[in-house]
C-alpha cells in the first residue's frame, strides 16, 4: 500500500520512517527546493524519544543533542520557584533531548533516504489539491517548484504534515484564515556561551508578560569550555492582529527586546550578556490555531502542526508530531486491509489529546507557576512557602505531564 506525505518536517519524516518500518511504501513531497537546517532549539520529551528509539535513532540523538538533566522555574529576580529532574534523571526509561530543530530534521531526512531510498523524499513539490479516487485512494496534485509544472500522484492514503500553514488544512477548512496570535512576541536565538547551572539545565524565568527561556543544545567545545545555548526572550505586546504572516526565519532586532531584560543579571545566568552574544536572532509571534472538530476526510488526514499547532510551551510541538506519526503507523498496521478505519482510530486517539494540550498551553501550561508567583509576590520573596506551597507546585507540574502524556507511569 502506498502512502503519500505532504511535508518533510519533523512530523512528516518521522511518519515516513514509522510507516516504512511497518511495511508501507511511502513518498514524501516537500515544498522547499532544498531542505536546510533551519530553526533553533526544540525539546524532545521522553515519550517521543521512546518512539524515535523504536526507529533505532537513539544513538544518533545522543550524538546530536543534549540530554536535559533538569528544568527550573525562576521569578524575574532569578529566585528559584521550582526545579524538577528530567529524562533519565527523573527515572524515565528514555532521555529528554534538547536539540537543534534543523539538525533533527536533517538527521531524519538522511535516515529516510538511507532506509527508503533517495527518491522517497522529493523536494520542491508543493501540494496544491487532491481528489478522492472512486473505488478508494487519493490523487494529489503537486507543483514542481523548479519547473512550474504540476504532477499527479496516486496513493491509498495521504497525510497532511505540511505545518502551521498547511495547504491541506486550508482546503478542508477554507474559512479558517491565519493563525491566532495572543499578542506575545518571541525572539529566538543561539549563543556560544559559558554553560550555566548543571550544564544540561533548562530554565524559565519571569512571568507571562516577560519571560526568558534557555537551555544548551550542543555540548561544550572542550577547548573553550563553551556550549551552544538556545534561548527565547518573550514579551507581551498589546497587538492582537498579525501585521504580516509569521515566518520562522524572520530576523529579529536586539533593540526591540533587550531593554526590559537589561537588569536580569542573576548570579547563575547573565541574561543581557547571553542576548548580546547571539549568533542570529529570529522573531516569531506566539501563535496557534483552534483545535479542529475533524482531521480525517476519506483517505486524507492531518498530522503534527497541520493538525494541532500549539504555543511553544511545555516542549510539545515536535514531540506531539512524533507521537502522531507513531500512532498513525500503529493504527494502520492494526487495521490491516481497512486503511480508512485506521485513520479514524488514529484521529480518535490523537485529536482529543492534542486539542487538550493546545487549550492548556493557552493557559500557560506548566509555566503557570511563574505567573502565580508574579501575582502573589511581584517584588520577590524571602520565603517561597509563604507564596506557593510545595503541594501546589507539584500538582501543576504533575497535571501538565498527564495532559501531555508524559507522566512517569505512562512512559514506563
Ligand atoms: C523552517 C522552520 C523552522 C522552525 N523552527 C522552529 C524553532 O526554532 N522552534 C520551534 O519550536 N519550532 C520550529 N518550527 C516548527 C516545528 O518544527 C514544529 O512545530 C514541530 O516540529 C512539528 O513539526 P511538523 O512536521 O508538523 O511541522 P514543520 O516542522 O513545520 O514541517 C512542515 C513541513 O511542510 C512543508 N510544507 C508546507 N507546505 C507544504 C505544501 N503545500 N506541500 C508540501 N510541503 C509543504 C514545510 O516546508 C515544512 O518542511 C520550525 C518549522 C519550520 C518549517
């Protein structure tokens, strides 16, 4: 059975590997003419890493990313609110990885080409439309962006893994329009800098109107004792409508966001120094889309950001796309000769879960603790217990892990 995948991002390429491992013939059509290692850091949570490990990618991930050791929340004065171990340190059977998104995409692409053949991923092919074929299956039209000509491809199924601006989603939901913006802007970058805390720590500081997130995504270069550190500075504006379509590669300007962070010089991290040492800065609005009532239409379904774009809170964007891919392959294998029922089973499992994450992230997800502390102690605190109890902190962290499906007992 042939499956075509529109979109060769993290979700589409993982789906190709997972479907191939179950014996399906897969072709990926990717719109960009040449896949380049774009983006900055992302995180892979242990349940997503478990799926990549089943695809024999653990060793490669170990060479390419950093095993995140702990996650800490601080207030805007750098006072510690909460720290929890992550990945293996927390007792999970698999690590959590912090990794460069582009590097992850390139390693998935290389693996797909090595296992499925060099023709399994065709670049410069943009999905334009499709129709259901009588008797079953789909015929899709892709524009060859090198020549401008259109090509028809037929398959039993098509997976729309074409990201937040999914053409497939736009055809299914023509009224939907642009993503929904919450007014916050993210400036994302990497810096070569001194490691901080454990050297494998992920931190968040501030509150919902001004936040700084950072974590290493590359091991320290021994001779310099430096690490490749990914960071995100976030500020809320009073904007409500996007002036122009968001773009992962739009350059950002340091003067637009550095001033409010100038005083954030903590004894464990010098935020303005890290910002000033950025290699390149990208500006991106905090956008998502409303959860959909339906992903599957005949032989076509959605996956990853095409299905459920979410705020980059709680490290879930790439992880949930990988879980979708694994679930889709499993449902197809279990359904045998009835691929359409497999798509229904896939959607029944994944759509409610990912919709709940989208909604939870709109309420700040696990980062909620920072806002609670900001509301109750805007001038800082001497005794954290008087501001927020250990039980409350534990409950918030545990609740989010349950929603996102990576509570320890589920992953074990
Ligand atoms: C260039 C880029 C940079 C990113 N950088 C970051 C980052 O720094 N941090 C972060 O958290 N997330 C980033 N993301 C988003 C992140 O990759 C996703 O949120 C997550 O990994 C889910 O992956 P996905 O495969 O669903 O979507 P994506 O990784 O966005 O992949 C979608 C793919 O579909 C392709 N595509 C789009 N339209 C069509 C079409 N009509 N036909 C065929 N192919 C099409 C796109 O070119 C892209 O390769 C980035 C995405 C992109 C495309």
